[in-house]
């Protein structure tokens, strides 16, 4: 560690910039515990440990989608156990202060089981089911720094639900899905700054829906999910700048369905899921391969499905 006293030349400042302390990155997981309750949980991604309960969504729900810039988190769609209905609500939080969410606007297409991805400017939400049996191919987007209703972006290759997503600063990749009795392993991508229909990227190692997605700016990971055999513990990875099939990364500590992913440039944390006892979080080092390690537990116990997750350090932020 250099001695930072005295006056530096510009060359010295550039050489030692990497030695300055870096601020922590935070992950947020939002979901419903049971009818009549919901939460927003916060973790520090660099430090393993239990989550803290920092607030509530404006509408209780689960299995929606999360996305974020470096300052604001956005949570969209989901299913409310209280009303037994899919919702079109979009909420937002200011990450530095956390607290209860505020209303952002409404989705174009009502539904849960959406996939969410973002860069520093835009959040995209893809697919979903409006009624629990049918599916939509709609991709919709919002400008994260503003508020207002979503706009149409384009279409997925197929109408499906249960997609999850990873992102680089330029691309959003949506993977896996379910519709009409069939699970999919298809990955498809769009360029976030434009609008238009998705293009084929490649295939996951196994068919599944509702995996947890997380990425740095180079590599995307899809963890867990479910298919005809039940919940999965498989983690796949892709290199987002290219196209091609996914490669096996390792395994989660337990099989998880509907988990959320929160990442920084080095670490991905996958939290909770659907079912009894899904209150734990796992983490992996993104640049390596191998099995996940226990990170900690949720603050308030089991969650129905925390796919509404985001962070202030994910791969879409560069």
C-alpha cells in the first residue's frame, strides 16, 4: 500500500488509483413472505452475513423482476397472494437511503415470472404470464432515473415466462423459460440502448425456468431454476460479448427455484427461492468456476421467491 501523503504528479495518481479504498456494493432482494406481508432486504456483497430488512414494497408480491442503476433499484410485476392476482406495479428505491419503495409507474403487460436486466440508464423486463397459464413475448423498458409507465421495446423469440437475465453495459441476455407444458433452454439477447426484437444467443446446459441471474461486465451466470425434475442446483456461465452455448460453472449449496441474483464485479450472490426453508443465500466468484458457498440468511425467514433482486455494482454498469 503506498503512502498517500504529499503532493502527487498526475502519473503517480494514475498509478495508485487502484489502491484507493473502494466503496461497498449493496444487493437488494424484494419479495412477499406471506399474504399481508412483504420486504426489501439489503446485503453488502463483499461481506458474507445475514441480510437486513430495510423496508417494504408498495404492493406485496413475489416472482416479479428487479433491475437497477448505480443509484436506484426498480422492482416490476409479480403475483400478490393477498389479491390472488398478477400486478403491473413498478416500484423504486434509492439505494443510498433504502427504506420503503415508492411508486414508479405501471408495466405495459401485467404478469409475474418476468426477466429483468439493466444498464446505467434503462431497465428491461421480458416475458411473463398474465394469468398463470398463458405467456407474453413482450419486452418493455423504463428509464431508471425518471418515473412513468413502461414502453414497448420489442418481442422475445417466443411467448414464454420464467425467464431470468444477465447484462453487460450493452447487452441483456434472457435465458430459460416455460410455456404450454414445455421447459426451454434457449438464451436470447437484445442491445439495451436500442429497441427491437430479441436474437438467438445459444442454449443453457439444461432446460429450466426461473433461474437466478447475475453478471459482471464480461461473464453472466444463471443459477438454479426448475424443470420437470423439480428444482435445480446447476450454475451455468456465458461470455456475454459473444454468442454460444452455456458452460457448466458448478452447483448451488441447495436446489433453488425463483432465486434472485445480486452482483458486483467479482462476486454473485443468489438468494432464497420458492418453497419451505428457502431463506439462505449462496455466493460464487464470477471469474472462476466451482460450487457455491453459503453467504448468510434472509432477515425475516422464508421468502416465496426473491427474483426481484438488484445491486449497485452489477455487470450492466460497466
